[in-house]
C-alpha cells in the first residue's frame, strides 16, 4: 500500500471522509498534533485522525491537524495512507515545531520511550501515551517532570485498552472512596483460559492457537506470567487508592502452570478460573495481587470470554459498577489515544492533571496490608494415594491451621490399577498465611503424590 499521498492537507484524499465535514474541518482553528511510533496502535491513531477529522473536530471544537509522524524506518510498509511530507525519522522536527501542541508517544518498552517523553515535555508539548510498562516503571519521574514544566500526560490507553477505566476512576467516580477493584486486564491470558475452559484442551494448545491468531506474542511471557496485569494494576491502584507501588512488588502468579483438570473441577463446582488483578482497601491497608482465581459462574467477571477485558469497581457511594470491552487491539486502543488527544487539545487534561497530582510526592499514601493477613476462601486440590485415612490426615492438618472445610469433591478411581485420586476441597474464609502453611505441611505427607494446587475464590 502507498505510504503517502501527494496532497497539501492531511484531510484530503482519505477514502472515508465526508467532504462536507472536511470543508468544515478546514475552516476551524487547527491544533497541530504528531505521532511518535507507527506500530499497530500508531497506525490506528493515524487512521482515526485522517479518516475521521470531522468527528474529532466536532468533539474538540478544532481540527487535530496531523503534522508529523516519527518512525524508525520511513521505508517500512504500513497499512495506512499518510499525506506527503509528514513521515520522518527525525524527532527534532516535532520538538522544534511550535505549531505541534499534542504528541501521541506510542513507542513501547522503557527506552527510548522514556527519553522521548521527557524530550517532548521539555520542548513544550503535552503527551498522550499507551505505554503502561513505562508508567508502571517511571510514572513518578515522568509526572513530576511534566508538573515542573507545566505540561500534562494523558494515559487512558495504558490500562484496559478501549475501556475508559482511567477516566471513570479518576473523574466520574471521584465522589467515591473506591473500596475494591477486581479486573481481567490481560486479553491473551483470558483467551487461553476461555479456550481451555470451553474446549477442554491443555495450556500449550490454547497458547499456540492464540499465537496463530495474533492474540499472543511469539514470546508471551509478560502476558502469561502476570507481569502485564501487574503493571496495569499498579497504575489503577494509584488512581483508586493513592498507592505508589512498583509493579514488581505486587504478588503475582500467571496462568502458565494451569492444569486443565482444575478448570474441569472448577466448572463442576460452578466456577471458572480467571486471571484476576485484585485490589481491596482493608482495615490494615491496601491488598494487591495478580493470580488465577475461581469466579462464580454467572457473575460478570466469570462470563468475560475470549480476549476481552473487564473491570469491576465498588465505590462507597455508587456501589458496584462494571466495565467490559476490548482491552487491546489496534482500534480499541487507538480510540482511547485519540480521545486523550481531544481532551488534551481542548484543555480538559491540563485541568485534571494538575488537580489529581498523580504520583506526586505529597500525594496521600496508603499502607500495604501484609499479604499473609489477606483473608479469603480457597480451592485446594490434592493428588493422593488411594488408601484409607488419607482424607482424615488432610482435614486434620487444615484444622490445625484453623481452616474450616465448606465442601469436598472426589472422583472415583477410573480403574483398579489407578494408584492416586484427586481430592478437591473448598474452604471457608482463612488467612493466606494459614493456607500457605497448611498446604506446605500437606505437601510433605507421604500419601500426597504430587504438589498440591491452591487458588483463591473471588467473593
């Protein structure tokens, strides 16, 4: 596909723009904007700005005039038609152009993304970004620098893609004290678990399919080990609770060790396993974790399928609210980026950025609850030698740690030669420290054939 069109206006020659609206756009005041990074999301942002200039102008009251697109390789084929003369590999063209007021910085990773954002802020530009890894790692530095310079950073697309959770938590729910946030924040993991749940396959088969469909990277580690969800949770925890937490300090477990038997047993008991980003304000402080959890079938989070994301928030005034949608992908993420560009061009971002004082040193801090004090119900699976007295040994050890049993589920042996049998126990509420100690003690029993498995039940 041709990369550039030989026209003077970014809004002439695009294929879907309404000509009447285009004329109106050109008569409006213009705010110069730029894109740095033309990957999948960057191409979606360019597409929205170019093909729907009338729409963005209507919401912004001005034309968002795409002036520069900065890329590493200007000759690389891309699936977007750009007007002639705006693509460049020189960031200084943006930095030195006083007409450019808003820049969508869409380079991923930590560096050079961090340096680029700081340079843009220092040149007098307001920045929009979708880079959750960067904000989770260097949010305080970037936001402090933006405040020093009188600039703003908008970041709606950094968590949950097209779901407007950041705006809703920081603005629409500002009359509330957020009490809890439970979320599915990684579409790759949710797709894999959905496939395993619906078709009964193993983890590796579901991952291979996700990669084939473009829903998982060739190296999916950050998605399946909980890192991606933890980075997003660190951002949301700051917005909800004023917590300044580094994502690596959030206890996390991924889905890469999930046994398909646990999905089957959970379904039999009326639950689905989902990778949950968990945040709760308790008496002892904020509780944070990312882990596979059992969610009761029929509850909204349990019904989130394929690569969709969802966020369940409870506020003390509004009660429970639920957000559901595409958490990633080109156009859903581009939708959030362009919405931030509109808000920044209009001036709304500057007001909220200054008021919220995100990641500011003087921002109210909250204590973090000791992970071992977190209470909850648990699903426990034990593969045990099929002989009398084993159940009593297990329940006895659970009782020693104050863990009460709600129900027991045991499969009959499939044949007379089967040496072990799985036992699934659902507990009443118990402390994490007690559950951990009991599982360790039971794992050391000679009648327990394999390492026991444990998941929290989301209440």
